[in-house]
């Protein structure tokens, strides 16, 4: 495991954010359980001539602090994050899952105000700085994945260190096709959705920001989305987990949102601001080693044969004009074992039951046997 952790650290420092001489790098971790991995990151950053710093954010204490949020604390947090994006060139954010419901009791109104206060500096951090986000394997992750802790650690490290350079080459025909596409249609059980992406372009994600990685994203023209989409994986957000979320769109806007749990709580999230009911991202996932959901979006959005359709903030490199304090990646798997489905680009079938059908795109199926 030590060799794999060192390989991952070197991958992040030399490939993902490509640390250069005198570059200031902030490592943010949620647990001292990541100590060995952080040590390898520090070693690799120093070797590259960079300047590493470390910040530890304990999620239990963080939730307690957030439960008492007030205007004064929100202003202080806003200044702290503004200083961070001013001081540092790169960010390595290591999450360590312990409890998906830890922040469940954070007041919704204060969470909304904090999200809005941090939006300008978050925009700089995401769009003007180099960054990597990953989840260090935890006991909770092992439980959610239905694996032993040792089995999951090996799985996670294998998934995070796939050959991203090769993936970057295989993705080019799909990028070319998506860049030329106008109309997209998605069909699955409980789903029949259309939208346009003409002129939006597409962005390959091959290990340079999220780890694990493996997706190609665009953004729908803001007012073009019509129809219904029903997601078939868990959708965690702000200390809640929703199942079978179904969204109905009219001229780009979510006009109806339901789930198996608390519809009121679900709609409160979509009422965060005006942009929360519009979509900022459409993406296809194809990491060959991630096949099943575990309630962790960093993994689930990369599932082979999946897509995610994301209410909220659009990325600046694929900007459709939608701004929001939320960016909620929600995942639909279209492989046969999840009910199947089709994706059409300009009325041409490009993926059926999660597998690409055009010859130039078939390498992205990675010899999946089903």
C-alpha cells in the first residue's frame, strides 16, 4: 500500500497539478489517517521545488462550528478563503469520509448564506488556480462499497492511478463529436430529456483535477432543457442522502423535484438561489474500474456507462451563463444491469445501455463484458 500511496502522490504533484519551482501548494486534509499519504505529497512537492503547507479540517468539529454559524463567522470565513486563494497557487484537497449526515443539523439558511459569501473566492479557486480533489479510503467508504477495508484500499488506489495519459488519447474522438453536436437526447426508465449544447464545447477530465477521474463534460444551453430525468444512484448533499431523485424541466428550469425521502428538503436545496434550478453541467463517465455506485460522487460520477446532469454552477471553461451557490452532480447509470438507456447526438444513437456504439468511440468501453 505504501508503494501505491507514493505512486498516487507523485502522480498528483508531477502530472495533475504539475508543481513548479517556488509554487505554493496548500494541502488540506480531514484526518490524520492520511498522514502517510500527506508525507509523500510533501516529499514530492519539495522535490519539484514547490512550497508545501498543510491545513487540517476535522469534519466533526467543522460540523459543530457550522451549526453555530452567524453573520460574523461567515464574514470571517469569507476573508480566510479570500486570503487562501491570494496566497496559494495550487490546492490538494483530501477528504476523509466518516459520516454522510455529519452536517445534517447545520441551519439551511446559514448554509445558503455561507455558500453565497464564498462563491467569488471559490470561483477563483476553481477556475484560476490549479487543484486536485480526492477521497482517501476510509472505513465508511469500505462499508458503502460493500468491501473489507483492505480490499477497498486496494480498489481505491487502483482506481485513482489508472492510465490517465492513455485515457486522454482515447477521449479525443468523443470530444470532437461532442464539440460538433447541437441536440442531445437522453432516454432511460423514468427519463426522456432533450437539450442543446451547440457552441458550448467539451472538457476532458483525465486526472488533472478530480481523483479518480474519467469523464467528458459540457453544459446545456441554459434555457434549452426540457423533459424529465430520474437518477438511479444515491444523491448525497449537505448532510442528506436522497434516492431516486426525479427532476422535471421546462425551458431549462426545474419545475418539479421529487425523491423517496423528504421532498421539502430536496426543494430547499433547489431554492438556494435562482441558478440552483438550472443546469450547469452535462457529462459522460467512463472510468473502466468503477462500475457500481457507493454514494460518493467523486467515484459515482466516473462510473463506466454513466452520465451526470448537474443542477447549479457552470464551470467557467464551459460556461452557459448559470451561476449558483450549489453544484450538485447527480448520476444516472445506463448499463443493462441498471435498466439500460440511450444517448443521441443530433438524433444519432451514440451510446446504448452504457456502451458506445460508434466505432471510433468503442475504445472508451474498455472491453467491458457486462
